[in-house]
C-alpha cells in the first residue's frame, strides 16, 4: 500500500482503501482523481511524498466476521526547506480472516464519527493523538 502511494500508483492504492471510505469520497475513480491532483499541486510547490513506513500492528481484535487493529503510519514529506514526518493511525479491517486488508486513515477524524460510519468498529480500537 505504501509503495503504491509513493509511486503514484493510485489505482493499486485504492484497492487498500476501505469500501465505505471510497463510497463517501464518491468512488474509486474520484479518489484516484483527487490524489493525482494533490500530487500535482504538491509538485508545483516543490513538495513530494518521499516514503511511508509502518510500525507493527496493534493487538488483533475479532469482531463478528471482521478482524480489526490499528497501525501507525509514518509519512515523510519533502519540502523546499527540508522535510517533515507525519505520524498517523490507520484502522485495518479484514473480512477474510486476515488474508486481505483495507484501511481507514484516522487523520482529522474523531473516533465517535468513525464509529457512526463503521458501527462494527470495536470499542477496543484506540486512536492515539496525531503527531
């Protein structure tokens, strides 16, 4: 997922995005279009995404037919005057016993709102403060 994003392969990246998020955005093609525009706008400002790394996932939580966990994502962004590393939390959900996963980026989203959108989200899911 991170490699697809860094290489601007937003078609592959979209496969890892939770279907409800894609629906809220307006569909897979809309997401690809938005990410392509964002990358182009950043490039015009001499900015780019350099790398994405992930920490180990949290404890796996079984909830109905889902496995859920969180994972910390570290995104390095190149700026004209240096670089910045943003740390965010992803919620990972698998519907097929851990074979395939989709992700929800929790950046700028309150847990209460996420639980409204994803009612099956376990109360054991914890989202640390953004760094």
